[in-house]
C-alpha cells in the first residue's frame, strides 16, 4: 500500500491553511488586547467609575 501524491498535497494544503488561520487569529487577539489596554489606560480616571 502506498500513499498517493495527491493525498499528501491536499493534506499539506489543509495543514498550511489551518496554521495560517491560527497564526492570524493569535496575532489579532494580541493586537486587540494591546489596543484595548492602551485605550483603557489613556482614559481619564473619572470615566472609569
């Protein structure tokens, strides 16, 4: 029994796509976290109450 080249190619593309999506999601999560912290700390203290 042998694994076909097409199967290897399809799974490589799926794997690359998933890694790309997770990497973008993690970077966006970090970006919005940094932006929210900057906004929160720049806000005047009387608006936080």
